[in-house]
C-alpha cells in the first residue's frame, strides 16, 4: 500500500514527495481537481454554521439549495430526490423503489432486469443486479431474482428485443437497472444509444421502471450532464454519487419521477420508503455537491471538458492502429483501449502495467487488458501528454 499524503489539482503526492497524475479522478470522483479551492472555501464556511443534523423531521439550507439546483440539470421528468451516502446505496434504493412501487400499486412484481457484465455496487440488491461474478460469486445464493440481457449493438438489437418481449410475457419484471452507455467495471464497455433507447421504449410500454445507474457516468463525464441525456426515453429513477460531491465527501442521491413518488405518498405509513442513514444529506456534503454543480456549469469547466475530449481524440488517432492495440473507444472524457493480448483482470501482467504507470508518475488502473483514462476536467495539456506517453510506453512492455 502506497501512502498518499497530499493531493492538489490533478496530482497525488506520496510520502516520499513523488507526484502522480491522477488519470482516473480517484475512481471518477475528483473531476474538478483535488482540494479545489472554490469547493474548500464553501465547505469551510458551512462548517462554521452547521456540520451535521439528522435528516428526519429536519431539513437545512444546503440540502434545499442542492435539491433545487440538481433538479434543474437532471432530465426534466425527475421531480423528487432521496438522499443517502454512497453509490451502491443509491442503487439499492432505486431497486427498492422499483419493487415497492409495484407492491404499493397492488401489482406485485419480484424480478429485476439488468445487463450482462454490469456492476452496480456491493450491497445485496446492487450485487444481485451486477453481472461480474469475480466480485460477487460468494453471495449469489442470496440474491434477488434477476434476468439478464446483453448490451445492445447494431447486430444484436433485434434479438434482444425479441428476448425481451418473451420475458415480459412470462416474467413479472419490476424494473430495469442499467449503466447508460458505459459499463465502468466491465472495463469501460460502451454500447449503442439507439439500441438502448429501443430497449427502454419497450420496457416503458410494459410499465417496467427504468433505473439508470449514473454513479459513474453522471456530471459531465460523457460530454453531457448525464448519459441519459443521449436517449429520448428517460429513466424513472436515477442513481447518483461519486462526482456528485466532487470527491470531497461521501454522499448519494436517488431521484425519481412524480409518478414514482406518488406511489409512496399515502396516509398508510406502510407505503412509505423506509430507508435512512445517519449522515443522509449531511450539510457539508450537500455544500460540496452544490459547489460542484456550480463549477460544472461554468464556461471554464465546460471548455475544459471539450479540451480533454479533443485531446483524447488526437491521442486516439496516434494509437488506434498500433499493432498491440485491439480496440479503442471514447465517450466524452472517458477513453479506453484494449490490448490485443488476453490477461487476467487481476494478474501478473496487470500488476506489471500498474507498476509501469506508477513508475512513470501516472495513476492508472488497468482492468484486465483494458487501459482507460478518466482524468479530472482540469488536467493540463502537459499532464494529459504525460498520461499518453506512459500508455505508449506500456505498449512496449506487453
């Protein structure tokens, strides 16, 4: 384990003074840079006023302001927010909303639908809808019922729709949990927006609640505020975390439509969504999130996003035909390439690559034979070039 003692901007510093370009925004969180002065100042001021209060029977200004601003950038059908404290829990709540929605409306459904190779977190509901047994195999006997479909391509979309129609006739499907357009833990596997839109449209016709897991993709990474903005069919529920609070403090939000909310709003208290955490809507985390939203919508950050996108595109032209590169792909600031060799997700060659990157002063975490970049939006051109140079060097050692 390497002790990291300081972080600033796009850089991490270890206990010996070595610096590393954070090429993955510390798991897709610190997108505005580490220890961002604007966010730090806002949170410091909030610390002097209100640090923590239970979010049950109480509310507070940071949560109210964040709710108002977040609703403005979410897809227009999103009307209500449910606060929690991490991405897995945001998905867990989304699953519970989907299942209880049908229970509350008198049409009990007990099966969830999910993509193959998805990853949605480490709590039991989130593990259930995930499809990567490398993480969850020990617990599969305890999962909720899930049916799976492949991610859509131009070649398989007709087969997927045919399978879906059969499932919808034979199974009581409550909701569809999906990572829109990019499956992060599946090595930045990207799929077709048109195909996904067709899947969502069919499910919508059958009153299957659409639960978009935007924990990784949200807040500008795909080039839009949310990956769901690429589709005409909008989700009923959206799960958010990671970059929500700019990497400063843990928090999550699960949003939903008015229709979903109304199924829980009743004089019968048993119809309520009983889910709560001690640090739900913590005032400091809400302040960090609100500050991040303000930065996201500035011209400076939007220009930076475009700059990083363009830089990746230029790098792709250099690297895509390399004899050791099998495939490249990009959506927004997310860039990935597959090596044309087979290797274990967590094997010796992966460890060799990781060491190479760290020795080069770059923090990247290969997933099997996939090398990906998801650097902070404020990463300088010089720092981006350092990442690219390190990747080119990696191609010479595999």
